[in-house]
C-alpha cells in the first residue's frame, strides 16, 4: 500500500498514470470518430451501429466505467503535476526560454480543461438529451423491423444549429492541439522507443491529430452546409 502511494506521489508515477489514461482516451477518440463518420452512409448504417453498441449491455458499461475513471484520473493527475511544477519553480524565469517546447505542450493543461467542459456538454447533448431534448425524441425503424433511437436525426438536427456546429469545430481545434503533443508524450514517458525517434514520433502524433480534426470537423461542417440532410 505504501509502495503504491509513493508511486502515485512521485513525479514519474503521475506521468505514467497520465500516459496510460491518455493512451486509453486517444484510442477511444479514434474509434468514436470512425463510428460517427457512418453518418455519411445514412440513417440505417449509423442507427444499426448505435444499436450494436447498446446491445453490448454490460460490456458497454465496463468500457464506460474504464473511460470515466481514465478521464478523471487524467484530469486530476494533470492538475497535480501542474501544481507540483509550479511549486518547484515559484519564481518565474526572467526570460522564458522554452525554445524546444511546442505550443501544444505549453497549453496542455488549458486545452485539457476546455476539453473537459466540452465533454460534459457533449454528453448532455448527444448522450443524455438534456440540452436539446427535441433532438433525442425521434425513432427509426431498421430494415429488420427493430425500432431504435434515431441517432442520425439527432446528429443532423444538432449540427444544423450554427452555434453548436461552430462550437464543435472550435473544440476540435483544442482536441487536435492536445493530441498533437499527447501521443509523443505517452511514448516518451513509457520509454517505448529510444529518444532518437522523438522527431518521427512527433510527426506521427501531429498527423493523427490532424486526421482527428478533419474527421470530426467534417460532420458538423457538412451538415451545416447542407451536404448531409
């Protein structure tokens, strides 16, 4: 017990927890994006996909619990590390010499907190149907006769609102900014590859962040412009 507490209290322990929980969410965001892109294939495809997820039952709840624990663990440890770093250097440098640090790495804590706010709103809107209950009130009949919640209509109605669509794209900018540093940080923290590979890792991380931004942003933009109805 003492060993586990010492590990959590240590800087390297916190960084390892950050890396593992961040990697879990990185994988989830990629899978979530791929699933949501089925909106371009019409209501049958994405509504059948939504039913498939719902039919997972207990397995879906296990995944949700893991994601919730990982997310809040990631946020709490990030805040603790930020406070620890500030306490270790209470007096700021006369000249900020962070030449090698990217803008993404310097704003990780801020983009992370903004993403927390976005996640709460996203759940209230698309998962719980609290902010816009009219968007979640539609049903759809699949080809096999099953009556399901119409996820397709909910997404279309949501992103037809310019405020929602534009806000979503703006938050995707912060998500991409966060991710552009996250993957490289995970690999470096866990020591998966030698330091000489860091430049290549950063290129891959930035590339995946761009893919996530383009993929997630394509949906609200296409719907707002009327390409998907």
